[in-house]
C-alpha cells in the first residue's frame, strides 16, 4: 500500500495511525496539494489528501472514508463499533473533530491574507466553533480512557489527531499559538482532554506518525 500524505495533516495522520494499529505495511509519498508539482489530481477528483493506493490498485480518498474502507477490507483488529448506536456515537465524534479542523483551517488561511483584507468577525465565528466543539468533546469523553468503550478505536483517531494537532500548531505557527493557548486555552479549560491526548501520544502508532512542518506557498491558495 501507498499513502499519499502531507506532513502536517491530521487527516493523513489518522490514516497512518489506523494502518499501524492494524499492522498493515505501507509506504508514504509526501505531497503538497496546492503546489504545481502535486500528483493528487491523478487520483482524487477533489484534489485533497490523504489518498490511499491499495494493494490491488484501488484508489481511496477522504480520511473518514479511508478508515471505513480499511475496516471493511482489513477488519482485524476492529477499530469501529459493530452496533448501530456505537456507529452513531462514532459519527458524532467525527462531526465535531472535522468541524474543529475546518474552523482552524479557515482561520489559518484568513490570517495569511493581507491584514487589511482580513475579517475579524469571520475569525471570531470560527473561534466560537472551536471553543464549542472542544467543550462538547470534553463533555462526551469525561474521564474515560478512550472515547468509545474500553478499547482504542476510530473515535480516538478522530479526537486524538485533532488534539495532537492543537499542540503541533501551537509549537509551529505563532498566530495559532495565540489562538489555541491564549484564547481557546483548551488544556486549561479541559484537563481531561489534556490528560487523554498525553496518554494517546505515547502509543507506538501515534509516536511513529508524528506530524512535521512543510514549506507551503500560501500565495498559491490565498487570493
């Protein structure tokens, strides 16, 4: 298998973690989908990462769909609930986690525009989404070791990669450090989430899939 991925991407990271948790061998091809030399348009009509190239030539894209595809074709060890209620609860964690990342991405690209073109109201609205969704995840998780049930699973991939991305962005993007550590203050406001991600980051699959920064041409994507 080959995973086409972008170094900082939490979406690609959750696929890498799932592959490692399922002990599926794979290689990685790094790509930046906004740059002219990208290959993503050859595989994904949405021109987004991650993209998984299967052993039999299958092309699978969009991280949550890739996780479902892996669960169908490589069911052991299981990472998704088998009961309908559990699957609905997993879907809720997915909705909240993807919503957080969408809001952060919008803020990040808005801040890349010239300051006179930035909308403070737009960024404030995205920040409120982040604060609300983090609080809801904290409420749902409580003090449980894992997001759903007694074992690691897909819900932990969704939530864990987002919380891990918070720390990654705070270390590497000063403007987002201001947002996450000084305004959202998720570690201070939700110590249960801080303890949860600190445990997950010690799993071998998380350690082996740590994100890394890339040099991206923001002018290629910001009008």
